[in-house]
C-alpha cells in the first residue's frame, strides 16, 4: 500500500488509485472517462482495448522497486501526453498473485511494456523509459501516424 500512497504523492488523483472492481461498467468506458487514471493489472483483458487504446504496463516485483517508482515519476510528468495518444496505464507489482498480464508477458523484475492498438507488443524495456522516448515510439506506429493524419 505504501507504493500506492507514493503514487498519490507523485500527483495522480485519488480515483486513479481505486481498484477497478468498484465499477461494473466496461473498463474501456471507465478509462475513456478518466484517461489519466492508473489501473491495476488484476482482471484486465487487453482484448477490451483493441483498436481503442494503447496499454502501457509497468511491472515490478514490489511497488517500492526504485525502477518502478522512477518510471511512475516519469509518466506523471505529463499525463496529458499519454492521454492524447490513447494510452491506458496499467501497473502490476505483485508477482505472488500473478495477473493474466504477468503470466502472458512474463516480466523478470521491472519491465515496461507498450501494447499497440492492434494488440501486439510494440516495446519492452527492462529499465525506466522517459516520457519523451515513449511518446516518440508511439508516434512511429502506423496507426498513430494515421491518427495524426486524420486530425489534419
């Protein structure tokens, strides 16, 4: 719980820290209303976000992992940049109670994973990644290029 409290201190809103179990609506709908909210990995099915959002999953063996804390600080710098790119932020810091995402993606310690809107793994990083690098990688995806072009 102290890791979640630390995330709250970093600037994430209280609703971001609530478990998604308190809402019976589809998770994609909850995320659409609160695009800067952080979700816990337990119970999340990535297929629900196909062609809707780009999941970024941050794995660690503990919420106190220095890499996890640093990554969350980096992501907190400009959450609107992630929202603009349809990113849903998901965390998993409990290897003792593995989520389906942890079982599928098989992280070893800290890992950042970016899933593209088509459902494929677009990026895996074993160290924290700066927001600028992450957004540039997203902007290179073909579907993101199409979204940028459509906005013009």
